[in-house]
């Protein structure tokens, strides 16, 4: 599937179901699948676990599997590591904090999501510069709970779609974040994977 088609599919999936399953343990893939999740961020396991995890996700029609390459032991954090994943696994994309890996993922046809930590105003300023340079398909901003306050200060129209991640533990927090410029919330809290709510506003 071409990258543009993958990006459209990702946005369609998030419009339908704006909670992304953050998978920290291989054993939780089955739980997320059983709850009807359709976008998965693999945040744990090792290189030896990835094949089985991605295969279990992709066995469900239309599900998207993205690996946070920075967090998986055994994968080189370079273009060769990205190319290896693209060739060996039915992977849809990667998540990373590293600009050079964003470019490498795009070069081999994978979706590329850049992770940005909004720790203070300087970190946000630096992160926005990285986004302009790398042009990822989406940005994941952490912690998620800053988005309801930070959102109005971001140049949203100039940014890729925003995903919020980290520290979301209740339905109320999911709703608050989705009422910001975020198009989706990623969480490893299994209790939220079955959330049936919808975004308060349409994705543009």
C-alpha cells in the first residue's frame, strides 16, 4: 500500500475510533484485538517478539501496526534498522523522537509519527522546528493532558495531525484531550481501549 493511502487509512481509522492501543507487553495484543482496536502502537517487547505481535495485529482486517523503534531492544536506531523492519514485517509505520528516523521511514514507504515531549515552552519551540524539518505524517505530543491547555498556543494549521499520549487514565481525560486539537489519544490503559465515544468535533 502506498504511503498516501496508508495515511488516509490511518486518519479514517482514527476518525472512527480515536483511541490507539499502546502495547507494552506482547501478551496484551490479544486483549486489544478483542476490544476491537484498529490502530496499535507497539511500545514494548524485543525484536524477537515483534513478528508475532505484528502478525497478530495484521491478522485483523484493516488494523494498523506501528512500532516505537526507540523503545524496542535489538533494532538499530538508524536507517538500516528501519529498512530491516520494512522488509521483514507487515508493518505500517514507526513512532520515534528522532528526525533522521522519520526521514528513513518515509523513504521506505512507512508511516512516520514523531514523538514530541512538551516539557516546557523551549521544548515545544524546538519540537515545532523538528516537525517543520522532518514533515512526519503525524505528531504524538506527550503528556496528553497538556493538550487542552497547550492546544490554543500551537500553530495547528501548520502542523501534521496531533496525537496525544501519556498519563491518560480516565474517560473524562480522553474526552478532555479530544476536545483539544488532538485527533486521537494513545494509551496503554486497557480499560480505555473499549471506549465507545466519538470525537467532539470532526477531523479536518
